[in-house]
C-alpha cells in the first residue's frame, strides 16, 4: 500500500479538502485526487463522498482512518530509527493535558524540548475533560485521576499528592478544622464534577467525604482562584499550589484523623506497540520535572 496515497487521504480528512491537502503535501490537486482514487480501488471501498464544497467520510473511510494514521506513524518510526543519532525526535507531537497542569508543568518544558529536537513540533491541547485520543489523533494524554477501564495503554509517571489549603484571611474568620467532622462545617470549594473528596484514614481505610459547597467551578483553575481569593478551603495538587504555600499566600489545612488520598499522574497512549521517539523524549522530560 502506497504511503503517499495514505498521507493524502489523512491530510484531506484533517483539512477538509483535496486542495488544502495538496498544498500541504506539495503536490498538484489532480495528483491528490488520483491518490484517493487509487487507494479506493486497492481497498475496494469508497472512502469519501466528495462534492465541490465539502468532503465527508463514508463508514468505511471512518474505519480506515485510524489504520491509516497508524501506518503513517509506523513509517515515521522506522525513518526515525534509521536517522542519525544527533537528529533527535521529529514530527508533530500532539498532547492533551488538564489545563492547570499543562500551563504550570508541561508548558515550561517546551523551550528545552524544541531546542534539543530541531525537527520537533508540539501542539498542546489543554482541557479538563477526557479527550478521545484515538479519534482526535493525539499522541499522548496526561491524566490526573483514577483511570477507567480502557483499551488504551497507561503509564504511571508520578504520584499526585494533594492537600487542603486556604488563605490566612479565611482561616482568621473561620478557625481551621482539625477533623473531617469539623471540615463539614466549612465552605469547601470543589470541581463541578467531583462532589466527594477521597481521604485516607488513620487505619488505612479510604473514605469518600461528601463535600458541602456553595461554590463549584468547571476547571481546577477556577477552584484555585476562588481559594486564593479567600472563599474557602480547597483540595488542590501540590504542584499547583507549591509557590503559594512557599510564599504564605496559601496555608495547608492539616486534619488529625485523615489526609487527602494520593492519586497518580498518568500518561495514556493509544498503543503500547508503537511509542514514537517524540513521545519518548516528552515523557522523559515530564518525568524528570515531576521528580524534582
């Protein structure tokens, strides 16, 4: 199967037109059209419905798209393996990560990654939702949560320690709780999709504490901002509040009978069989940053 034809199909799907794909690939529109036609003849199916204004995938085209992307990735991997060692990682690395984590932890890694790998490009997608990395053609997703059962491959990068925190101003008006029972009387600030906080008790048991809150936000950044403004107590990750704890802008709230349960920071990959050099160098840099 001709990878030039496959590349034309993938780019046409991504850009939405044969003309745009031909410009991106540096070929004539007629050549791009012939590539698609030849690919359809070889596969014996119609991959696209084409009109003068739009292109849409057939059911068979949607099924083939993932395989097409995998074949192109395998070709890039083979070329990278044979390239001279000084070249470094190459190609476009597509990453998705929670917004706050991406902004505070991943974005600072970008200058060194690009400097050390001159042929590397990075597209960072920040979202607190769980993106479908296969359908969106993403290379790696960073997730900070208990993982659901999935056909994807997950690699634990580091522990995600969390703490309760608040401003000194809030705690001056509302004395710090010492137990979970006392925490229930406080203004707790939570993510809109998380109504229970997980704690480890003294005996090792895990308790999911029902959070009573008059404020919710749909992003961690929103919860963090409200906490920093003195609106109440939040449970936030250590990497997210380290600077403010160090400066005294926020202070930890420590309970005698429970501590926030440690979760994991995970890299989720579409395949264990094919980990491209661009993914490998990113994960190594990220693990190094998390180990500090």
